[in-house]
């Protein structure tokens, strides 16, 4: 038996050092050892059930694989670069443990279906933790929302103050974004959950295998349909990377707001010191590095999505070695996104809010002009366009006289229309404005409390 069981006897020379270096993926794919062993055990059980190997051989193989799993878990093995990847490392360990019976395990399969099965299992297993991290983020955002249904802050469009909203309303927007991330992840896993094992190299096999059996053992919903497609398909990895990218885009948008809000001109929040850094020269600095790094990290995550798309773009069916890089890309992206999620969750847990400053920012910015226009429609039978035009004139008048809308007297307002009364003036109040946004999904404390109930039921 050659050192590397996958090196066929047709090739007389050993691979050069350089080929060995570029070809070896063990430093990356060792992370799939659990999945590789699980899939191999399922395969061996199926081979025995189908009488392709006998019961005794099955037992030897399964026990040997279980022992290898323990040894790897206990850190008792050294993985070898010259054995290329995790699949060949495990097969070679099996030879050492049980002798030549190990050679029967690779009946009716190829590394092509083996690797794609392991990879799917790895993504499926790790998506559970990813979902947990997303849920934790939602949990803290909902906690903040619960405490802040009546705390007002400016809502922006074009980053210009638009209308008053509550801090809860803002947090619940993030909860929805994260909720869609979770459902996208679930969709991706659902579509991925078909078992490629038994597709062999690309053409299927002449052994009488039972692919439904292996699929069931590995908790896939069914076997994949076409062997050629099964070993070439990396759509699931692209989709997973897209899910990760969108999560990171959402985190990046949150991070951007945290960066803005912590800026001295906003001063809406106090950054936790544990998530800020100082400067090496300016003693007064407290920089939002945690958030900046999350925002920055989104760039490599998006590039990784592109990287896999570019790998696939020119590949003919079926397997080509270019595909080996898929795991490096997915694993590092996954790690980055998990870290970013944890950082943002800690950030939200420790941030404190300057409610007074946020409230001042709303009341100093004529953010209730729309509420006044709505009053004209509801009380003086204006069409919305007429009300909008008249209110615009009033805002211009206030600006010219260095006043804010709420500082205008009734007399001044009545110059624009005799029927404007004290009730109209009330619409300039920020709290009134908030209270009145009672529509479904709106920012009134009443609506927001409903949204919180809905979010708890749906997500937690
Ligand atoms: N390490 C390889 C990968 O990750 C395993 C598949 C090898 N298949 C082959 N035909 N050489 O893609």
C-alpha cells in the first residue's frame, strides 16, 4: 500500500514538493473530520445492508472509524500534508487501525461525492450555531426595544432628520432584518439538504447501493437526483455565502449607525469602553473600533461570495480541483461573520443611550411638519398636496424668523389660515407625533408594543 491510498499505481513518481504544497487542503478541511467519519459510517452500514461487504467487515470499519474520531477529538493524531486532505488522512488512519479491510470502505463512492457530502453536512451543522448567534442578537435588540417604547429619537431619510421615531422602533427594524437573515438561512439549508453520497465520481456506480438508506442515516431529506450534477454542484455553498454576506451587510449598516451616533455631533450613545480604543497620540480619543471592524469585515465577506462565483464560472462538469478552494472560502467567511455577530451583540448589550440629547435632536429639527400638514387634511378639509404646500410656506417663514415650528404663536400661524387653532399647534409636539403613528408597523408606543409581542412569538 502506497503512503497515500489515493495515489494510483499508474503514477510511478511521487508528487513534487510544490504540487504537494498547492494540492494539500488538510489545514482547511480537517474541520470536516466529524462529518467525514459520520458519512463514512453511514456508507459502510449501507454497503453491509446491501451485502456489498459482510457484517464482520462493517463492524471492523465502523469501530475503527469511531476510534479515529475519539483519537482526533483527544488531539492524539497528527494530520499529514502528504495525504492531501481529511478524507485520505482518515482512510490512511483506518488502514493503520484495521488493516486491509479498510480498503473496502471506498467501494461505490469517490472522493467527489464524499467531499460534497461532508461539506453539506458541515454547513448544516454549523448553521445551527449561526442561527443561535442571530437569535441572541435579536434577543438583546428586543430587550432594548421593550425598555424604550417612549424614548424618542430622530428618524432619518437622506441622513436628514425626517420624523420622530422611538428607539424601540429603530431596534425592531434591526430585529426584522435579522429575522429575514434567519429565514434565508433556513431556506438555504432546506435546499441543500439532499444527499450526494453514492453519486460516486460522476456516473453513479454498478454496485447495488441504496442511496435512500444513506440519505436517511445522515438525516438528509432525500438523495440528489443526478450523479453528474451532485458532484459538480456548489450552489449550496454560494447560497450560504450569500446568506452570510447579507448578514454582514446588515451588521455593517448597524455598525455605521453606531459609529454616527457615537460621534460628538450626534452624541446619542455612549460606547462601552471595552469595545472602543484610544489613540496613540490624542489622549481624549474613544474610537468605535469594534463597530468599524465589523463594517470593514463586510468587504472580505462580499469578496468571498464573488470568489466562489468566479471559481464556478468557467468550470465544465464535473469535478475540477479548483473546487477544493470552496472550503477555505466558506470556513473563513463563516468565522468572520460569527465573530462580527458576537461583537455586535456585545455592543448592543453594553451601549447606553443619551435619551435627552436624542429628544432635543428631534425637537430642534421641525420633524413634526408632516403632522401639522396631516392636521390640515383631517380638520380643515385640505387635500394633502394643499396642506403640504401651506406647511412648506410656514416652515420657510419660521426659518426666516429664526424660529422652530413649535415656537410660532397662534397669531403667526393664523396669518396663513384663519381656521388654524390651538389643536393644530399641538401637532408640533414630538410626543403627540409619536403617539399618533398608530398604523400597523408604525412607531407609536401602542404599535411598537404589538410589534414586540409579535417579534417575541416569532423569533425567541
Ligand atoms: N480535497 C478535495 C476537495 O476538497 C477532495 C476531492 C478530490 N477529488 C478528486 N477528484 N481529486 O475538493
